[in-house]
């Protein structure tokens, strides 16, 4: 697989072992589980559509693999792409701390969140993002600023 070789050259040894432990390279069929208690510095986890286009990029200043399906990310910067060949950015999600669940394709946290989109910007705390639905739920101290024109809102 071409992408597999690309990532093996690009990802540092600590990051690779953590990604393998998280099951990200499950298609590589690694026979043993590899784990590390050391944090992954400058964490990056891309995802792609079935057509090979970017779907998202999760980044963090640090990440810790807690189990095969739980990764704690510090200084989260998640970019969600439209998913086509244009690689146009749809939404950016920022949070100081988050928990990523790669198998369920969800991420969330109790800390603050900032969601930036062409049509709105939202902030709050205690949040959850579902990548399949591209849905963010924020349950505490929510503030939303709309950039889009809202016609007939009060009628």
C-alpha cells in the first residue's frame, strides 16, 4: 500500500508504535500489539475518504494512547475537509484537551471548544464530535456567532 509506506517514512518511531496500538494501521495486519507509555509529541492523525481524498486531520502538541481505542490529545487542532479532490476546509475544531476514539470516529472533551466554519463560529465546554455525521454537540456555556445571512428568522 503506497500510503502505508509514506506514513512509515514520515511518522517517528514513537508515533508509529502508538498508532499501531490504536489500530490505525489495522490493514497492515500487525501480529502483535505495540504500546508506549511515552507521549507522542506533535501528534498527527489523518483520515481519508474511500476515494483517497482527505476527510480530516487531527493534530495535537501531545497525545497519549490509553488503550486500543482511546487517545488523549493535548492542544487539539482538528481540520475537517469537504472530502473531495479540492481539499477545501469545511470546519476547524480547537480545544486544549480532547479524547479521540478512532474506531467510533468520535472526539470530545469537557474542556473548552472553538468551532470555526465559513457560516458560524461557536464556543463552549463539554462537547462531542461525530465524524460520520459531521456533528458537534456543545452542552455548556455555548456561544454562537453567525456569519451567514439569516433570512426570515423571526417570522
